[in-house]
């Protein structure tokens, strides 16, 4: 996707003025990152629970707190918005912000309906505003080094990808009910990482899954899944996802190529190893994604602000947001029909959602 730019806009802005929509956990993470960025200023925050907006404003010194997100996009002081509200509100807010001429950073997903995603992206393009999706793992130094090794030819032609993505525990049931399911909520990050590090589009998926939690099963979701991938360049891959790994947040990735391999391991709170007569041990890996990707969250905000300030393309486009949703539909179809699904069946076939 090509992001259009506003030709009347100056090439450089001294300070990008932003509005936060959604003052929950991730909204506050972005507020903290932006408070450290001399090129950015948060001038207003909105939340459906106005007390949350007011608390956030007080915590980060934001001059205005409101309940209605429309007050953010109507504010003439706002150059761009950071959308951190519930997933089912993203589409409407993107449309409103784009039509108001505000640049947009949006947490995933754009939507879980492909036609609505296309409508949102078309409106963004027509409005000439910047759009960046919140796939923070792209800004993690470990994943970036893997991409560099693959794209730079350090391991030759990539043959095989293996991603392990395990959460320490399932999220609350109330969250899961509105999350879209494991393929859309959790594995969407891994679909994006597969495209990002291999540098080729995924053409086929084959899914198998199960559930170890009766309550999660009862709402029609799964807890554990393996999805096999085939890429346009001929490489193959596998993504393993699980909602529960008792030892912590497990994020590992490996690419095997014709001239070598590259892999990354988990991040730990320290590098100490304890040696004893009967065992060698170290502390458990970081247990929470906010800790694991703390710097990545800050770096994605830096990237978005720089794109707006310098009138340059964003690092994660709207199409980067759409394709993982397409892949999630393909994985769902594969699981339901017990067969390999070509991605084009979702993109161009009658099964388009």
C-alpha cells in the first residue's frame, strides 16, 4: 500500500501535537513514550470512561481530558491521533480521523472485517494522512537483526522459519470474548513477523489446534495452535502459539537458510547464570509483553512521530495491518475444514469476510 502525503504540508514540523484515544494500559505506555520525545506533545486524551482520561491527563501532564473521541479529532491543535481504544471502535475512529485530516497511529486490528478494513484504508489514502499500525515487534532489536540477516543474505536463501509464541497465562475471559480469537488476537503478531523476517508473502496455511481450558472452549476459542506456512519464495514455516507457558513469556524465532541460520532467544531480567554441584540455572524470562517490548513500544512512537514531522512514509502500513487478518481468516478456514487453504481464497474468493 502506498501512503499518500499532503503536498501542502511543510517538510518538517518542530513539534507533532497528538491526541490519545483510549487511556488504558497501552494508551499510557504510549503517553510515557511520547513524554520522552522532544518532537512530540500530547495535547488531549479521551476515554469512554472519562475518569480514566482525567487520571491519565494528570499523570502525564496532558492539558485536556475528554470522554468523546470526536472532541479529539475536532481539536484544531491536534496533528495526529494515537488510537488505543477497544478493537471494535477502530474502524469508526480511523474514518473520522482521516476525514478530519489527522495522521493516524492505530493499535491492531484495523478491524476484523476485510471490507471495513478496505474502506478504512481507502479513506486514509483519499485523505492524504499518514497511517501506521501498531505492530511493535517490528521495532524490537532482536527481530530487526533477524530480518537484517535474512534480507542481507547472511544466511543465504531462506528455507525454513520457526516461530514459538507462548503467553505466561490466558487473558481474562471477558477480554477473550471480544478479542476475535487466538488467530486474530495473538497469532496476528506472528503472521506479521513471518512476513517481516522472511520478506515474502504467505501463500498457503494449514492449521491444527486444541484447547486445554473448558471456559475458553465454551466461548468457541482455542488455547493452543500450530499453523504451517508456505511462502511465495518457496520457503516454509511453522508458528506455534499457546496461551499458557508457566515459565514466562516465550518469544523465540529461527530461520534456516542455504548458507546458515539465525535465531533469537527470550529476553531475561539479567544475564546471570548460577553454577552448583548438581545443577546450573538462571532466572526465568520476562513474564509480561509490556516488559519484553518496552523499548519497541517507545521506538514505534519515535518512528510515527518522525514520519509525520519529516513527511516520510510510515514503517508499518495499512496493508501490513490487513494481511495478518487475511491470514487469520485462512487459518480459521483451514481449522474448520481440515485442509490447507490458499490465501487467495480469502483475498479473492467467495469466502472474503
